[in-house]
C-alpha cells in the first residue's frame, strides 16, 4: 500500500523522496513482523530482504519505531521487540535489554 504510493511519488518527484518512503515501508513491515512478539534479528533481515529492504533501511525503521534489540540468552542471538511489548519483559530481560542498545 504505502510502498506503492512511495514508488509513484519517487517516480513523479525523485528529488523529494530521499530514503523516507523506504523507511516508512520498512516501519510498516517491522510493525507487522513484530506484532506477535519478538523475532530473531536474522529472521527479520531475511524476511526484509525478501520484501526488498536492506538492513540499513530496517535499522532506520527500527530506530524510528523505538524497536528494542535484546540478547535472547548468554550464548544466543539477538531479537527485536516492539516498545509496547516491553512491559511483557521480565526483570532479568530488562538488564539484557539495556545491553542490547549497543547490539544489532
């Protein structure tokens, strides 16, 4: 939906679009992907690439939405979580979430 209107806008007014349309579309993608809970960062990257989003665009959308990255476990990978789901985190998770700000 939004990607189509952005595509039209970028064709009609290429000097005015910059990366905003791609980031808007990536933000919609992240909301939909994370609506049911945290997802592995690698899964998000793979799904995003399938939708035509590169990781820098997903990172910009992540920042725009306030999506948090957290370590799943000591030896595990990273996962992303929507800010409104943050209240579901346990006390132990909150400590790892703060460390996650420096991660992917």
